[in-house]
């Protein structure tokens, strides 16, 4: 009984019977899930399955149609907006910023949830911004404009801006999109390092299945707006799951990468429908 209570206390973010949508369409349908404190959770699924919609709702950027989201021990929508913004940072797939804005100026924008409308930039704000730059390796770039940076460097700047919020929870929507394999790996390793050193809770939407399995402790698979699988990657990530999610036959094997065990997926071919016709 004590173990169950302790596990319940570890949950920092919970969705219960959540339904979300746009216009007349329901995109996420009756989804329930729990995110534990200081874990990395990855959300996977085919295009249109509701991954980004779910992440926006967890960031309180999309009103819910039914159900409930709990942040800590209270309903997220009953908490002050500023308080939620201090605890939860959201990194969307893309965002437009003035090309001449400097790295430091953009990172300092992450301090907005901690400042009143008329407040000046405090020593605490400066320290938090500098720490975010240091943790993302951007101190040498602080005075450079965004237009002078590569795609991978810009993504690190956006991550630094999120870190400047000093959040408990970091929500990342397809953070490796548009990056080459080197910068994808560098960003994923940085996210893992930040989790390890700061104790961040990370929830990220990923299309790369191998990255999702390798870097997460908790895997959530969505299809047609519903949860198909939810659990530890080594338990739920199988060739059957890949077939059911994507309609693809694959080879799934346990391998050792960088000194640790993980599961590797190698897609083979498009699966056939039960009637025997090609998809």
C-alpha cells in the first residue's frame, strides 16, 4: 500500500479521459496517461494520430473538450497562467523570431513568466539566462543574431530559452525535425544530459522510433487519437506495435549502443492487409 502511495506521489502530470479537437472534429479521444517526475517520456504514432494536439493540451495551449489535466496535485486549468508557465516550458516544432534578434535577447524572453509587466530585468533573470546559455553551450554565441546560426544552433537557442524559464517539465514537439543526423544526435544527447543534471521531466513527440526508444524511459503510442500502448520501451515496443501503428513490417532487436542496451527497429516493407491486399 505504501509503495502504491509513493508511486502516486511521483506523478507530476496526469491526463484523465481527455478529449481534444479543432472545429467539429475530435482529434484526441478519451486519452488517459500519467507522467512521473524526472522521467523522459516519448509520444510516437503516425501522422494525424493526435501527438502534437495532445502535447499542446499538456502545455495548456489548447482548451480541453472533456476530461481533466492535473499538474502536481491540482487541475491545470484552475491554476494561474503565470504559475503554469513557470513550471511547464513548451518547445513547438517551429517558431518565427526576428532574424536580427540576438541569442541572448531571445533566451532572456524565457524569463517572462517570472516577471511582472513593469518589472525590470533582475540579477536572478540574468543568472538564469546565463545558466541556460552555459548548459546549452551557447555562451560564445550570445551576441550573435539568429540569422548567423545554423539550424542546429537555432534549435539549441530555442531550447535555452525554454530552460531560462527554469521549468520542472519540458515539452518538446518533434525537436529534431529539419536537423541532419549529427545535430539530431547532439540535441537528443543534450536533452538527456539536461534531464540527468537538472532532474527535468521531459515529454517529447518524436517520429524517429529508434530515438524514441533509446532516449526515453516511458513510451506512449497513439493512433487515431487513442492510446495503443503505454509503458517502458523494452516492454511495449515490438514489431507487432510497429505493424499496428504504421502498417509496416519491421525487424526489432535488442542491441547495445554506446554501452547500454536498447531496442532497434529496422523497417522491412509495407505490411499487407488481413485480406491479403497490399496497403
